[in-house]
């Protein structure tokens, strides 16, 4: 047997005991790169989860702050309304005092002049109170009928007033600022033998039975 034949049958003793990755270094590099990539993804995922948790915490805190703010505003509004109501009622008390004095004077047999004086004081106090709160009377008699300010409850013939003029006031109207608080109930002039117009002032058309106050 030739020497060449012996060498070919003996195998490759130089390859014995060599790790596959040492035989193919590129395969080991690819495996290492994959592990690094997974580790990077896991780190990024953990970072995103942390950011989400922080955002959720901020959202919950903002929600709680908004709810607390709404509660404070509601409490402040209720407190403001309460103080305004108490102030309004406090200003009414002197009017009640004057009414009580007028009633006491009438029960004590005082003359009509003292009673009239007491009632006049009450009326002045009440008008001052309304004026202080922005309420003013509406001037009606002698004015042209205005359905936004007047409620026509009667029509009368008049030679001294032109048609459609307010000639009498059954109860006074009031306004607060530019808004009508209550329209005046009035009678309106018409010409002789003239059919009365249909008015819609104060939500009342025509002329119902008159109710004086």
C-alpha cells in the first residue's frame, strides 16, 4: 500500500476536537448579533412600559386635579350665592321693621295720618331697596303703547290723547337694567267709534276683565 493511500484513509486528525463555531466563525457572530438584538428590544420595551406608566400616572393626577378644581368652583359658587341671598334678605329687614311700626300704629288707634306716614316710609324704603338692586319703574302713562313694555287690558275712548297712547296704569311695570322684570298693565286710548286693536303686550292679547291692584 502506498503512502498516499495511507494518508487518505487516516482522515483529518487536525480537525478532531474542534468546536463547530471555531470551524465556522461567521455562524457564531450571527448568533451573538441575534442575542444582542433581542436584548436591545427588551430594553426598549422596558423603557416604553416605563414611559406608559409615567404618562398614566400624570393623566390620573391631572384627572384628580380637575375634579378638585370643579369641587372648589362649585363650593365657591354656592358660597357666593349664599352670601348674596343673606345680603338681600338683610336689606329687607328694615322694611319689615317699618311695616311692623305701621301695623302697631293702626292697632293702637292712631290717626290716619300716622298710619299713612308709616306706610309711606315703607314704600320709600322698598323703592330705595329696588333701586339699589338695579330695579327701576317703567314710565307708561302718556307714552305710546309698547308691547315689549306694556300689557293692554282695556281700551278707552279719548279726545285728549292720540290713539294707541297709554292713558291709565293698573299696576306699574319694572325693569332691571335693560330687561323687563314685569310689564305694566295699562289701558290704551282709541279714537271714537274705532275698533280696538289686538295687542300682544305681556303675552295678553285683547282686553280681558280688568283687575286693579
